[in-house]
C-alpha cells in the first residue's frame, strides 16, 4: 500500500519495548481506512492507558519480532527526530 500509515514508535522501559494501547488501536484504524480507501472515525478511549509488550504487538499484527523491528526501523529519520 502506498498510503500505508507509519507504525507507532515504541517506548523503552527497563530495556524492553512497549507500545501504548491507544496508539496501536489508532494505527489499526488507519490501516483499515487505507485498505478500504475510506475514512474511519478515530475514537479515543476513556480507559486507563495500558502498555503492550513487543511480543504481544507482533502476535496482534501477525508477524514476527524481526518484522516488528523492521517496521520500527522503516520510519524516515526526519519523522523520528520530530517526535
């Protein structure tokens, strides 16, 4: 997909990678919108923010941890520096 959204950046805690649940859900919504060629309303949850470890993120998206690393590394350097 040429209009594929950028994968969210992880947070490093205690030497391990974690993602915010809300960022992952927002990424899933953007992927669906890009695949369908439509807009999907972005919903922001009122729940307490949870952190998801790397192995669970890889399982949710259906790829291995190496591919997860490639997704993180695949982001343009200018965008990473801006965040």
